[in-house]
C-alpha cells in the first residue's frame, strides 16, 4: 500500500508538493478497543495546502484516526511525523501547538452566550475582548464566514454555529484543519458556502483533512482521498481519476445494488391524514409545529426533508402519540381521529413508528431482544394475557425478526446494547415492520448504519409499501429520500411544505424548501430556518 | 507499573453477585481492624456479633422478627429503585402505618373480633400509602425531588407519632408515660412459633417476596417499571406513563412500609411508643442494594442486616461494646458495596512500562 501511495504522490500536479515533505505523515497507526480493532496499520500523508478526504462508511475507523491525530486517543502503535520530524501528540494542546485544529461533528457551544463569549472561552485568558472581536470580524470577512459576534448562539442556525467553531480554529493560525463530517447538518446552500471557505484556506496553504462518506462532496472538494474500510486503508487515490461509483465500490467493498424500482407500487386510499396539526413547544429549545397538513396513501412512501432540529422530532412524537394534542381529528389513522390518544391506542389503529435514536429510545440497551420485542409489540401482537407476558409467543416473534432481517446476534437473549448499530437498527425496523402496520412513521431509518444494513432496511421499506402500507420517512439524507420516496416535503421551523412528487423536483429545490426560502405550491413562507 | 480502572466492554454479570460478597468480606476485615484498635479481642467480638445471636432457637426466631420489616420494605423499595424512583422515606411511611394501624387497634380497644387485625393491616397499608402519596404528587405535579420530600416527611411522621403518644393517645392508666394502651389480644399478631416472638408478619412477608418476584419477572407491570427506570424515553415511546410508574412504585413502597410499621406495633412491641423502629426504613435501603434489587437477593440481605441488629445487641451484652457498632457495620457494608459495584462496569488493569511511549 505504501509503495502505491508513494507512486501516486509523485504524479501530483502541484509543484510545491513535489519538493516539500508531507505536512503530516502517519505510519502504521493501530488502535484497538475492547473487542474491536478500530485502526490497523493505517498510513496517511497530508501535504501542505491539500484538501485530503478521509473516506469510509460509519464504523470504518475515520473518527478513531483523527482523534489520534488530535491527541484525544493514544495509538497502540504507529509513528506520526510533522514536517518530517517524529512527534508524540499526547493531548489536544500539543496538537494545537503544532497547528492542528479540529471542527467536531457535534459543537461545544453554550446556547445562552454570545458568539464572542463562546470564542473567548477557548482563547487564552487576558486576551482583550475588543481586539478579539476585531479579529473575529476580520477572519469572518476574509474567509466568507458572515457572523455577528454579538448574537446569542441559540438564535443561530446550525450552519452559523459551525462557523463559530471554524473561526475558533482559524484564530489559532492553523496548518492543518480536521473536519469531521461537517456537512451532515447543513443545507445544500450552506455546504456550497463552506466549500468556498475551505478552498480559500487551501489556497493560503492550510491543509484540510476532510472526513466524510458523501461521495459527491469529495468529488467536488478534494484532490486526494484515503479510503478506510474496517479500520484498514483499502486505497489511496487521486479523486479526479475516480467516479462516485468507483469510490463507493472501494468504500463498501462490494458491488452496490441499484435501488429497487418503485413503479410496482400503487397509491391507494389515505391511511394517515394530518390536518391542521398544531403543537406548542414545551420549552425554549423545542419547536412548535404550525398547521401541519399531510396525507399519506396506502402503498406510498412520503419523505420529509429538513435540517436537524426544525421540528422533525416533535412531528414524529405528535404522529406516534408520545405527545398528544387537540383536536382529536388533527391526526387520523385509517380515518380514526386519534390526536388525543397515546402510542398504544394508535398502535391499535394500525400505526408503528421507528425513532431516530436507537439506544435508550427505540430499544433499551441493557435488556435482551425478547424484552425489546415486548417493548412496542406487546399490544398489537397480544403478547400479554391478563397482565402476564406470553414468553413463548414473544420468542417466536422475536426469532422471526432475527431471521427475516438477518440480524447478527447471539440469540434472543442478547442484550440490545451488544448489537452493532446496523444490526440493532435492523432489529428495530424488523420489529415494527413484522407487525404489519398500515401506517409506518420512521425517522432517519439508516442513520449511522453500514451499507449492508441500509440496503436491507431500504428494501424492506419498499416491500412494505408494495404491500399497501403508508410510510412516512423523516430523514436528513436527501439521497436516501430521493431513492425511497414517491413524494417529498420539507420541514423548516415547524412548518411543513407541500409534498412534491420526486419526479418533479430537484435536490436544489428541496434545499430551498429546507431553508424555508421557497415553498413550492403553497404561499411563500416568511420564516427563516432556525434549528432548535 | 501502576493500576488503572478500565471500562469493561460489557457489564460483568459475575461482579453483580460477587460484589456483595466482597463487600461483606471487606466489612469483616475492617471490623477486625476496628476491634483491634479498640483493644477488643476481635475473634471473640466477631463471634458475639455474627454467630452467638443464632446459636439458639430464640435467636433464629428473633432473626425472623427483625428481618420481617427489613425484607418487607426492602423488597418494595427495590421495585421503586428499579424505576429510578428514590423513596428514601420508608421510615416515615412505616411510622404512619404504625399510627394508622395502631389507631384502628386503639379505636377497637377491648373489641374481641377476628376483623380487628385485618382492619389494622388495611389501616397500616393505607397510612403508609398516604404518606408516600405526598412525594408522588409533588414529583409528578411539580417535579419536586422525591429523595428530599420523602426524607423530610420522615421527621414529620416521627414527630406526629410523638405528639399522639404524648397527648391524645396516652394510656390513661400509664402513669403519664408517653405510651399508648397495650393492644388487646384481638389486635395482636398471632405468634407462629411457640415460645418465641416470631409472628404472622413473617409468613406475609414471604408471600410478598414471592408476589413481587412474579410481578417483576412475569408481568407487564414489572416490565414497565424496569423500562421506565432504565430508559425513560424508550418507555415513553412504548406508551408507558412515567407518572404512573412513579405513583405505583411510591405507593407500593409506602404500603409495604406501612404494613411493616403495623407489624412492629401489633407484634413485638404491642403498643404505640414514641420510637417504634431502630431505623428499619433506612436499613431497608441497604437491604435492597445488597440484595441487588432482586426479591430473592433482598430476602437474604434482609436476614444479613437483621443479624447485624441482633449482633449489635449481643455484642453490647457479652462484650460491653457500644450499640453504635451496629450502625458502623451497616454503614461499612453499604460503603464497600457501592465501591465494589464500580467493578461491575469497570475492571482493574495493571499497566506495564509499554504504555510509557504515549503516556
């Protein structure tokens, strides 16, 4: 692998890289956790001013690798060199002293403090506030990161919050900027802006290590890519000479199946009808739902796109009965008004739902799969008689899930928390689908699962729709929605747009809908999208 | 080379059961050191504390008498603890059970009927439930922490009992001692082992242990309690009401504590006194944890902690040791147990010099 890597770097088109040593060089980086080898002899070279992609599926070991680079994790073995000199990065402070900074997937910001105060927390004590403010303004102008230092964080969108983190990093005059899945929370328009900033930085000689599993972004942004699979480097390539398909094949290690055709489906009668649903936010960090209107027909998959925190969670809870509201006919399942009823009454009407969060929400981690089967299936399947649990029936249903969804586990007595993300998600999806609901609401069906599990889940959803279930998919993954759905709506600040047929809409239009700028079909929305 | 604590990949089932055993061993070792420091012959002291009390039939019966309230309350508290409902005020609920059940006994003073005793039990249960309903209401309505409210109500309860036995319920023929009349025979628990004080409450306690075992392992109610305790969001998703579980576990704890209080006053004590419990309601918390929140474990833990009460008395009589030894042993047991419980999720690892390169 190393020789191939060396050969490739010689063909680099830029002169500077030919003479200069790599800014950061990793050799044989290995890190294991109890029961899993997260990184195995990983080699990586990043040149000055290079935008280098670290590509891999969830769980491939990308985050582990960058955490070692940033000094959060200690490698079990391996050598790191910085400008040809071996370094031992014991902690993030050492990394920052070298010029390595990192923007995490999850931000560490205080909502109730201003932008300036948040940034001031990260810099040395005694720094003059007005001087800091000037530098923030200067950096935000230079790199196209518009941001008002006086605004409070809770009023900012996710994209703006990310800018705070980036500015925080740029204040330290970095040599290497590490970004962990920076676009997973952004609208397409915000992504474009971010890329402009990153290109500007690259021109100024800042190297960027860009972690992602989104192939289009890597094609658009990066020059080189190192691809990880199961903790090992499987390829180190020039992005230009690759297609998204060839990158995907390397990333997943197996030929991808084309998404199953959706023309077998026939939309039938309305199963789920939401008509003028309002739900007032219970605290300042949740979103009020405003006049939601949506119909989902039998045999149809409708998608809801949106940036995280715009009311998706609230909508899911309102539909599945975790939050009840008035009037009763604001939500109808199979023509039965049920907005004022709880989850189990709605399950009785034919509803099933799958929340985004698996551990502690969709499943209880410390309970075994039998108990987790009981969790949402006891009512529809009659697993409880006179208060007593019917273990025999519960077990046969549970075994059915494990078999039909190919769940890898040590059996029905395995703790849910011991399953991998993909297997647990397959179990949860299977638990709901095997109850043959007439309405299924699912949030982020393949969030953080491996490609194989995602494929199984997508296939199962298609099949369920073919058999006449009305399915509502809430997801931030536009590719997923485009592949699954017949119609797509977007949610922004608790307002839902009209659902437009997939054949008549582009990704860009959905992006506009998600940002609350354009609302195809209905009246123009004045809301500016504010995540909660 | 040094020792560090490393998180286990998964919780060790072995340590769940080994932890109380290690804690008990460490308590004994510390006890030996303690006795040595006090200049007491530790072998003899430990014998007096742990063995001497059960060398005779009467001692075994007394073990059951002391274990009755501990097990009864401990098994009910363990249900609440599984639901993450921290009822610390069982002592107060026990006191209210004694007041209400004892009140029934005093009201029917001299009435010779088989219905008096069952009525007293109902009174005891309702009294305990009423006292536990206050923290339940405050928690579900105002989100007030039940640890604080239930604990504070304990002191209100003991003062209430004190007022009653000093005032209106004082025995008219009692030479002004703050004591109620001695309950009539119909209001006294029948003894089930002739020549001892072991009473009907012991049988009922064993039945409650079995019932709670079935409840927690076989029914949907027990399942709800466990789900809400471990993952409240999953409970909400499943459609289980957190508030109902809070009410259920507090009322169950209150009911059993109240019944235990009634057993005390209509059994071994036979009347209402200003102080009716040597802290059974608090010790039951230790019982619940030493018993791993499982009914069978609680049963044996109750016997162990009952022994610590007997041992304290015995050590006081034969060795002239202070009665506080009981509290010290109980405290050390809980202390070491909580410390050992860390090993359920973590393990020790010896670090050799290898880590130095990156350390």
